C-alpha cells in the first residue's frame, strides 16, 4: 500500500483476485476482484458471513481449489506470482513458504499413520534428509506447540488425541518447514471456547517466536480483536473494507462493518434484544445491481442501487468500498 | 480400548494449562455424557487404524483362527508335498483299483489305483496356486484402475465403470469358461481367466472407497503441505482403502478355488495325469456307480477349503472393520 511509506513491501499482495466456478450450466463468480495485503510478521483477519468468499479466496492462494474454479487477478508472495503457477511449483510453496490449517482438526490427520510419521513426512517432503533428523524436528515441533511428552506422543495414532491436541498437531505440521505465511482457516471454530483461546494464544506465541505472517479467516470478531493487526471484511465475494484493527473497531468505514460490530452481543445491555443486520447475504448468482450491500443498507441512496462501487483508498492506509464513506460517521456502539 | 476411548472423549488428560473442567469432578463428566453440555470438539473421527491390535482381535475369533490354521497347514503340506514321504501321485497300480482307505493308502486308491491322499495334496497345490494367482492378478489389474477411476472421476471413471458393468453382466463362471476356452487349458490360463472375471468387482470396490476417502480433510491437508499426487494416492488413499480390499480378496480366493475346480471339472484346468481337485472330481464322477465314495474326497476338500476362506474373510472383516469397533 502506497500510503505506508515507511512500511516494508507486503509479503503477500493480492490484487483483483477473482474466483469463478464453472458448472455445466453457468459460471458463478464467488470471489470478485478481492485485494488485500499482508506484511511479514503481521496478522490479517479476513471476516465475513458464511458464503462471503473468505475461505475460497484463501484456498485460491494455495491452488487448493477444484479444477472447476477459474482464478484470475494477481497474488504475489514475496514477489512470486501465485496465480497460474504450475502444480509442481505450487507444491514447493505449499507447506514450505505458505501453510494452511483447517477448521476440522478431527479429520485433518490420517487415522492410519502415527503422528510422528505424518509430521516427519511433512518435513521430508520439502527438506528431504534422514528419517532421524525429521523425527527430531517433529519432536521439537510438538514441544513447541505445547504437547507434553512429545517423544512418546510421536508414536501414537490420531485417535488417541483430543480435538484441541489434534489442532496443535496440525499447527505443528503446518509450521514444521517454518513457512513465512500461515493461513488459518477458522482454526478454532470446531473447538470449545477454552481450547479456542489456548489455540489463539499458541498461534500468537508462535508468531512472535517464528516471525511469520498469519491470515486468519474467521467469522468471529472477538478473535479478530484479540489476534489481528489488520482486518479485511468480505461481503458477497468482495472486500468492503480493510483497516488496521484498532481503527476498524473504533471507527468502521463501511455500513456493513458497522452493522457487524453492532451485532456483537457486547454492544447491547444485558437483557436487551441482540441487534442484527436485516436480510441475508445475496447468493452469488443473484447479486443486486450497484453496491452489493445496498438492499440491507440503511444509508443507501438512489445512486447506490445503480452504480457499482470500487474499493477506494482512504487516509490511514485504509480501504473502503462505499460511496458515502466520507459523509457518514459510523460510530461503533461499544 | 473401549474404556479408554470413552474417557478420552470427556476429559483430555493432556491439557497443559487452563483446563476448563476440574479433572477431579466426576459430576461434570457425567453431565457431558448426558448431553447437558456437549463440546463441539467431540471426536467424531476417532477411527482406530485397522492394523493396530489387528492380530489380537483376529485371534479372539476362534472359528476364523481354526480356518486360518487349517489353511496354513494345507499350504505348508502342499508346498512340501515332494519332501514328506508321499507316494507318487501318478503311480498307477491297476491291480488295486478303487480300493477303499487302508493303512497303506489313507484315502484309498482311485480308478487307476493311484494313491488318493497324495493326489489330494498335490491337487491342493494346483488348486491353491490357481486361486491365489487369480486373486493376485485381479488385484494387480484392479487396484490401479480403481484408484484411477475414483481419483480422476469424469469420463475416465465413466468409461472404466461401463467396461466393468459389461464384464459383470455375464455370469462369472460362463465368462471364465469362455476366456479359458480361448486361452487353452492350463492352470495359469484358468488363473488369468478368473482374474479377468474378478477384476471388475475389485475395481468397483476400490473406486467406491477412494471416492469416500478422496474427500477426507486429511487428503486435502496432505495436499496443503505440498505432498505429490502419487504420494497422496499411495499413502493417504491406498492405506485407508486397504481393509475392505483385504476382506474381499480373502472371500474371492475361496470363490476362485471353487471356480478353478469347476473349470478343471470341465477339463479346462490342469491336464492329466496331474491332479487338481476339479479333475479328481471328474475321475471320481466317472466311477460313481463302482466307487461313489471317491467323490467325497475332492468334494470335501473343496468344500472345507472354500469354507475356510470365507470364515477367514469374516474374521478379517471383524478384525479390520474400522467403522463400528469400540462401540
């Protein structure tokens, strides 16, 4: 971003990334010209409702989408273009430069092999070397993610680990080759609340220790507030705002962001009804004309229903996709 | 295993810090099992790998164990047939035709005065060889094709499935008869014919399993750390489809034995004077009025051995079943 003159170039720079799925009948664009960037060591939260395209955009970066997906635009990782990269080259990036952890820790480990086997294989996949070295590295990683008696646990099968422990193993596996970027796709959604905070804590600690950047895909603004530096809000396949996290919570620029913040349970007094944004996210094949949020926006003008809005850069290194952002003062109610 | 699993579900004994539930409060644990509070992290997928404790579970199944021991003994005896002092199975003694079992000839002598016991053992060799060879060949053909069909989907899958349909609409034995008729009579050709007959079933089985496993998160997770496709197929997929395949192979071996006997009975297998259980049955059949008891020997051997294969298949299924175990 040009406004951050002092900041280093972003590690991951996504510009106008679009993802379309082609079925035998038609083509549906589920991610539309998404742009965001992450700098080394920084955490970006991507938030949005289900179906807003947050998972699809992050999987697109790693080329993990099925063949029916068409990806266009640009995503550069440390200067290397990821869009259209060959499978072979992409395999070198995955798990080595960029890793991903999924939201289902219970099913993400192969039940037929020991933890140690799978960790070592993730390591040797990119680094090669002797089995012994990989085993040592696996032990080290298990210790790092806070699994007691790592040496012994290496020989056990996934079924003897609980959900929280499995997510720790998945994190160890994702980080075993010291990637510079970790994509965490709702890593805590399937876990109960206390384990959730332990995992978040762990990720924060590991980030400080290893200096990697994290993209945190989530629908939980509480998680965003506690771990992220930047936040990108997605709505109906578009980024509608990217802001530093403090600015976002204090002074959201987009009516949708404000609506999300207003929907948090903390924003109403005890006993009061929770507030919400009326309506639902339009499906990608029936998007409204003009601004995609206009049917649900209480500030919508005539013009909002006719003219599509672009993502604009505003001061403070923020981006917003709303034509009224200058004249609206949306205050977070918290 | 069972007890441990159910405890593990409720309390994670390896939590390092900030455990939400007091470990000593059994009341709290009680409540969770009654559904007052259900943590979303309940293991839905604590599948115990099939090979862990396999032998212990298989051994517990007495019937399957007996069947397995019988088969092992039969195989060993058949392999060592030349070295265990059996009489020459092809040595004729026309002065002692259709003699009933005696001390010198444990199972009697056939219509050419040959020792039936020696012929049964040498015949076991032929029959087992044909059936194992048939299953092995079928697996060699079918596993790669099943993996290919299941993994690639689309027209490749469609084509392979239609071809296997085409094979499967013809009754197995008729198809085997035609193929071995074309190839000419020999044990190897019978095995090849049977392999062609069995392969489509295996292709289907592997394909179905692969389609299930393909969508598992651990396959995607493996991709996400940059594993190569062949590595994923070999390690992530093949290992997780192996269990039903092993069971199917055991049961099919029994059927192959039976089919080999049928084809030999019709004269398509091993050629005279060598024995197989099927050819022995043909010889005995021709003597049915003079020495009807001769039928019982190869017939019984076939029946018992096929039964053994099926019982072993059942035992394997119970011991390898990953779905219902521990419940």
